[in-house]
């Protein structure tokens, strides 16, 4: 997190950390809860690991999830951009069709 904003205390895996955060307390607590859930998942599966080892694995798992989410975001964005391009093309075709009909109507009326 950025080192601006107010100082907030969080508890991860039983250890207390003071951080500076520009986001509100609710968001910090949400992040704290997310990290603690991941931490506990790893701790339960690997009870002999040290705090540092659990935190490292927690970080790796969260980073992996982040990269997966980022890849999904890029795929979805590309899909949406493709659909938008298709829609723009369809609108152009419709506009040209309407202009052609209006022009032919004007020619017949004139």
C-alpha cells in the first residue's frame, strides 16, 4: 500500500502491523480479512511452517490469484472491444442503408 494517509493497525496471522493507508478503515479491514483467510488456509494445510514461511506462501498464492484475475480482465476487455468494433461496424452499415433509402426517397419525390 502507498505510504500516505492515516496509520492503521492490522493483525495478520496473530502479528500486528502498523501501515499507512489512503483507503478507509472498511477497505483495510476487508484486505486484512482476505489475507488472514489465505494465511489460515495455508497454516492449516502446513502446520509445521514458520510464520515467515506461511506469509511467503500467502503472498505467492495472492500474487497468483492477482495474475489470474488480470489475465481474465484482459481477455474480457479484448472480447468487449471486439464486440464494440462489431457494433460500430453494424451501426455504420445501418446509417449507410438509411442514408441510401432517404436519398432514393428524395430522388423519387423530387
